[in-house]
């Protein structure tokens, strides 16, 4: 078996991994950017936090290309460390991902998957340590029930635009999307948001009135 590719360390991704999706969402709010899709959660207990560049996939109700074959082709064209982002328009009656896709992704060193839909084979993903985020779990197969609509294209996660190469981060709180041309700006503000929260905790621990602690950093107005 070939060794699993290990991506070169990316300082920007490492910095994002030190934040939570809440910090990133706060930064997006401050910049008036849409980037917080709703309803997407970790799909197995202990699912680790992930951050990486998006390799996008769209699944559609009908078409000439097999959803299975198309998804596997997209995986083979992704780079080590990439996160698969699957737009299935929130469909809940058929799986959008599965064990073979997860195994192939893990073998190629991909970082995880985020699905606007449901998956099956979560036991296999758990055994692989392959992180999966989405709307839920199902046993029903994708075969013959949808088709492949393309990869490396602009897609939507719960209505939020995602382009191939955008940064995606997911943790116990949900998912956040950062446009690739705003990475440094969002990172700087998200780090400041985290620092403000740490100050508030320290002040409260020292006996400062909680309302005053919030007012010191204008916490209620941070999204403006």
C-alpha cells in the first residue's frame, strides 16, 4: 500500500486551526461576509476539527454521469489536505457520501468532508479517523438515485457560496467558509475576537463585573 500523502504545513491553515468556527463567524459578521452555513454538524462522536482548501462537488437529481464515479474522480483530483465539499442541496432521502469515498479520500491524504446532505458508513469513517460534517446519517444508497453535476466549481452549502480553493473550517460548533481572497483579513479579525474573549474571561475571573468586562472590549458591538 502506498504511503498516505502528507501536505506541507500551511501557516495560514495552522493559524485557523487554533480558532473556533465561532471566532471565524464573528470575523465574517464584522466584515459583512456570508460564510456560516446552518445545520451542518459533526457526524460521528470525536470527529476532529478540520480546516483546508475546498474541493467542491455538486450532486444533481438526474444526469449522464454516475454520482459515484464523478465523486471518486473529484477525490483523485484533490490535493492532500483538501476538504471535500459536497453540495446536494440539503437532500435527506439518499446518501451523498459513503465509506469507499471516505477510504479513497483518506488514502490520498484529504482532510475530511462537509456535506449539504446526509451520509452513510459513519462507522467506517470513525475507524479511519476521517472527519465528516453534514445534516445527518442514512443507510440508503446513492446508486441510481442522483447524478454528478461537476467538481471544482462554485457550489452552495446551505445557501452559502463555496468556490474551489476557499478555506473551510469545521468543528463541534458547525462550519465556516472563508473566501480565498479574504483569508488574511478574516484571520486577523478572528484572532482579535478570540483575544477579546480571553480578556473578558480573565477580567471576570479577577472579579470584574461581567457587563463591565464586555463593555471594555465593546463585545456587543463587535459585529457592526
